[in-house]
C-alpha cells in the first residue's frame, strides 16, 4: 500500500500541469499520483499518459468524460490505494517540504495513524501582490498527534481547505457520498463532510501547498464567483445539510464547524448579492429555506443571530454592505 495518494484533477491543463506533477514526483515510491483527465480538449491526456509511461509505479491516469472538479475527486477516492489522500489542483504545486511532510506522515502512521494532517498553504499571485502564508500555528499544536480538545479558536482567515488538508482515505470513503458533477467550489463540501469523522490530527508547520492565484479563467476570480453564485449557494446548503450540529459531541469540533459554515455562507452571500438583482436574492432566500428545513434551530441561528444578518439585509442597502465587506475581506486575505 502506498503512503499517500495525490489526485490531480485536470481540465485543459497542458500549459501548467507538468510543474504540478514534477513537484509530486519528488515523493518517490511512497506516493501514488492519480491524474484525472476530465475530458480535456488540449494535450492534457497526452502529457498525463507520458508521465504514466515514464513512472508506471507512481503515476496512474484516468481519462473520463467531462464531469467537473468534483468528479475528478470522486474518481481519485474510488481508485486510491494510498493510506492517506490529498487533492492538488493542476495549476498548483507542492513545495520543497513535500518529502519532509511524507516523513512526518510515516512517523504518525507508525504511532497509530491519524485522520487528518494539516499543513500551511501559501498564496502566490501572478501579479506578485498579496503573496502570503495561511498558517495554523496560532491554533494547532505542532509536531505531535492531538485531538480537537487541543485546538484553539480559528481566526476569520483560517479555514481548513483542500489546500491544507490530507485525510485518511478510509474515513473519506466512509464519510462522503459522491461530490456533485459540474459544480464548482465543491471541495468545501468534501472537507465539511469529512471533518465530523476526524479525531486524531497532526499539524506540520510548513507552507506545503503553493496556491497560485490570478489566472483569468480561475474559478476564484471575483467576476467568475459572481457568475457562479448558484454553485456557492448549493455547496453551502449541502455543507449545512451534511450533519446536525447538535449531534456533534466534541465542543471544539462543533465550534470549528460553526466557523466553517459561517465563512462559507458569508462568501456565498457576498458573491450572490453583488450581482444586485431581485432574482439572486430570491435564490438566496431559497437556500435559507432548505437550510431551515434540515435544521431550523441552527439555520435560523446563522441567518438571524450572526453577522450574516447584515449581508442578508434586503434591498440596495444590503447589496452595498456586501460590496463593502468584500472589499475589506480582500484587504485581509487577497484570495482572487
């Protein structure tokens, strides 16, 4: 069994995917790299097959009809042989700390294993402005296996994402139904569904994941996020409906999940309402309706008893509040 499976979903990634794959190959035989060619129209499939031919004991390729990023993750989970599982997008790379991270993962495995390894990630902007590390050293103990009771309160910019998370493959298979096809931002759903099953964790304090920002076609560009607001709303509704807060017995896990839902909801609401049309406000109301149907107590808590109530304020005032909050947020974390 491999130590780590890394799934690389690719769609028309020929221009940049080699840097990604090369950064993973330094892990050697401990790593399985599954490249998902998601119906690409360029040379992505050809490049992937060349890697598989050159590194047959490390690289595997799955060619599929276009199903979106989520279907790439689905297939990675189905075919993974590694004890641990990570997603790396084809336009991102792992840092030179990757072999050291694998060493720590092996050490954890010798000591009973873990459910989640957390690492920092580093925003790299194409314009060179706003590069920064998202670190967890203020909230997680480094260098030892720990549980949720050892964590501290996460700051606004500290969310557990696919960039920072490496999960035990077994609990991902146990925790998640397939991610929806042709839906963006679905990786947040993968994390939300899996976290309630996490007990044992390890934090490796290094900027392992290099997250490139600034390509015009990226899903996190502001105009793209506004256009795809329905994807945000769907993901929030599915995240909220993936568990019941009152079933979460570990207090600090419950606190973190509240933080995650609050932040994902806030992002979804901002990019929905920045479209400034009655139609998008109707779609937002429908999202809340579905959340209330799943868990009325906590749905109404988020809608009416948190700062989300201000960005949901009806009419033009609420729309202007959203634009202001988005501007401020991008000065704290320049994420697009």
